[in-house]
C-alpha cells in the first residue's frame, strides 16, 4: 500500500485542552488513518528508521557506581548522568570511562543539598543543577568547576519531568503537583524567572504530592519546541503569541473533554481518574511521549506499548504494534541531535538474557559482544544510542 502524509493548509477539528473542537485554518502535518502502514514487529535496529546503533558500557569502579539513572544527556563527547540513588551527576567520556562528578552534596555555598533535575547550557558550557531544598540553581563548568548559584525570586521548578536549554531559554515540563497544574514553562536562563506558563493539566490534586502522567512530552528541533497535550491527539508547536497544531494523527475519536473529571468521585484522585478515562474507548487516549529528530517523529498514545513513526522526508507513517523486547526505542531517555539515548540497566539485561534463553531467540551480534562478559550483580548500565537516519 502506498503511504503518504498530507502536508497542506487545511480546516481541521481540534482542541488545545481536550475541550470542544473548533474549526480553525492551520498549517500542519495531517496523518489520515488509511495512510498509515502497520508494522506488526520490528528489529531493535529497524533499518526503516535507524542508521546504526552504538553500545557504551559505563565503567564500573568505586567512584562511578550508579544506582538509578533519572536523567542522561550527551554533550561535547561526554555523557552526563543524574543518579537519583547517589544524588550525584556523574560524567563519562563517549567510550564509557568515568571522568568525574559535577559538584558535591553538602551544606557549603558551593555545594548542593538535593537534586531534582539538571540541564546543560550549551551556549555557556555550564552544567546546571536544580536544588529544591536550597531553592536555587547551581552552575558548574563541564568538568565540575563551580561557577555560581542563582536563587530565582519565585521558585518555579516544581517536580520537573524534563528541562531543555535552547537558544538562550530554558524549556520545562512538570508533573502535576499540589503547587503546580501547568505542564510547560519557559524560563530565562540568566535568572530563571518564569517567562510563560501554558497547557493546564485536566486533572486535580488537593494533597502534597506529585503525579507523573507524561514521559518525554516535548522535543526541540532547530530551536522550535513541539509538545504533547494530555488527552489530545494533536502535537503542538510553541509560539509566544499562539500555540498552533504541528501534527495530527487521525484516530476517529474525540479528545477527552477538559472538564471531564469535574464533580465526579475521582475529581481529586488523578490516578483513579486516568484509569477511568482510559476505560472509555470512545475517547482518544492522547499522546504521552514525543521524540523528534530532524527527519523522524516518534510518538505514542498514553498507556499503549504500540507507537507511531512519521518520516518527514519521505512523507510516510508507520504504526508499530510490537516493539522489540527490552530494546524498545520508545523507552529512550532523551534525544541528542539525531540520536535517541536509551539506558540498558542490570534488570533489563537480566530480563533480556532470560528472554533469549526461554524463547530460543538469537542475540543480535552487537548485543552479544556487549553483554557476553557483563556482571549482572555489579555492572553499571550500558548506554544504547540509536543513530536515527537523516
């Protein structure tokens, strides 16, 4: 079947927040359901999307032991990792050799007490650590040298999901929390003041907690931010004056109404509300993940393992039903240019080894070489880089 995506100036029905859909003239990528090729199964290095893969075993020595990776970023041929268990930012070279830690935990002026996220200012070559207990951002050089700490006048870093620096600004996505119901924020990279907030969660909390509904909900391509909206089948592009649709995948179902939970028994129970909403098959589940490179858009609907891939160059779209076991590209932690970065940790490697043994499948050669001598008890994670086609 010939597949194509319609790039055109059209009239479309859509809702920014899952509300009643309005007719608007917009320029965007529209993917009709009958123009999507279904792929029942793909290889972990699927040649339709992936040029090649690299496996980087991280060196395991006493100074470099990693408990659990919350964030990972690759910049200037170095791998920066936020280990939530040791509360540290560890740096490895691109071959996986441990280099140093960024900063030090403590009570001193040049030390952080806590970390809930970090980002890299690529214009000024700074690693910036968000410290919620001190309510400040600590800035260090790429090799760990202390630069300064900045206390914003108003603390805006409430349970960040993702922080990305681009073109002098910091773009943030946040979990739903008692203190914050906005999904996205744009901040100054100088004093970390909030410039704009948008996209309100259609769910509510009245207790001191946070709830994560989105994985990696936005990407920045050529300084333009594209983002998902909870319970919506539209991906949007950010603009200071207007938020416009960027990509729509036709589902044949309406979005969840924005006020759906109002007055219901689970109005302030977001986890229960999400389960209830997901049980209504008449609604589109909405996107929860967006990974975009120069050529491809990878996205998936909330609570589903299957995903969609849009090739912007060839104007083709694919619906992948069954991702590769433990080597699912959609479980990538972040994007680095045209590379998707996945963490292959002890548990995943152990599960994969059992899968190979019980199912009788063969190792791909690249994986066999990496894990043949892997220490399942003490080994650090392996970083898997998908080099996406350009």
